[in-house]
C-alpha cells in the first residue's frame, strides 16, 4: 500500500469531526490532567489528616469521614472525602471563567453534602425506631453512587449542549419498572448486609483478602448482586416476549457517516439484507457528518 493510501485510510479509521464537535468541546492544556490528579492527592491527604487530628472536626465527624451522625466504630472507606477532593480538584482546572468554576464546585459540594445529610439522618431515624444499627458501609456505597451521579449531571448540565428537541415519549409499565428496580435494590442491599455480618470461614477469608484495606466482601457484593438481578429480570422479560412469535417491534438504525464513500454502499446493502429477514419495519437513517467526499451521493444512490 502506498504512503498516500495508508494516510487516507488512517484518517478515515481513526479521525472524525465527532472528536471535537464545534461549541461542545475545546482544546485543553496537557498540564491540566496531572494538575487535577496532584491537587486531588493533596486535598484528599490534607482532608483525611484534618478529620483524624483536628479536635473540632473530630468532634463533629468522629468516624474519620464527613458522616453527620455518630455511629459505632466500623471499618469503611472514606469515600466522601475522596469525592469532595475530586470535586474541588476537577472544578479548579475545568474550562470556563473563575466564576463558572466556583459555581461548579459550590454546586457539586453543596448537593453532595445535602444528600449525605439526608442519608445519615434517615439512617439514624431507622435506628431510633427499630433499634437496628445502620451499617456505615451501606451508607458509604449509597453516597458514592449518588456522588458520581451528581458529578455527571452537574458537568453535563453546565456544558454548551445542543438545544433540546421536543419528543413525545410514552413509556409503558412505568410503575412496574420503578417498583421492580426499588425491590431489587433493597434486596441487593439486604444480601450485602447479611454477607458483611456473616462469619463463616469463607467470608472471613475473603475479608482478609479484600481490597481497600480489608474492606468486607459484602460491600463489593452490592453492585454485582444488583446487576445480576436486573439481568435475570430482563432475561425473564425476553423469554416472556418470545411467547408471541410475531413480536417484531419497529427498529431505527442510525449510521453516522464522515467520509465513508468507500464502505457506505456495502453497509446499506448489509442492513437491507438483515431487514429483509427481520420481519418488522426497519428505518435506516444515514447522517452525513460534514463529509468532504461523495458520501452524500453514495447514500442517495
């Protein structure tokens, strides 16, 4: 293969305008990534040191993390300090004006603190009513999952995203789906709690070899248990839907194409052949993504 052809193939295979869409992304200096990591390490270390050695912070947060309700000594990971340090480090070196970065940090820290306060007060209320001591590991898992969700929503919500397109969405079985998700989530938390409190030899052995400083295996069991039960529910739904052999819902296939004239015709022919065997309606949408070759003409043909 000649050098010119090899260069052209490399561009078609590895480069696209999607890599830096206009108004949705911009150049970022290479030094920002290591600066975020270094700042995160410093903030996390200083925060953990202050939580363990400051008499004032130790009085209000005696467990060594930003937990608002006193609980008995339990082994856990300081995930809240981890997230708060990352929030600040990321916000300091993100794009935008100083005011925009400050607002992002304030929103991340504020929403996370409010959620943690509600979570801790709810766990304490359960303890006051039932007498069951809340498991701090479960609270930390919930704080971690919601903390990353807060980060994602705040970052994407403040970006220069495309204008919202009005769509008519008619979800089916909304209450059933929500109820099933709540049930499996509670069940996964119950299983994790029981395993973390168990004392058979295999559990003790797993606890000795667990990651993150000997954290109990029940903590790591929550998400795998949740995902497994959700998978089983979807598997059951699939089996149930197959009872109707004529179930072929309409499909839409989106083909984003940027300088794809050399392969687009073959792609459309393959989709057409597959649609002929599907049994339902299939719509193919070819999106001409700022092509400079004959992609549009090939798609029309």
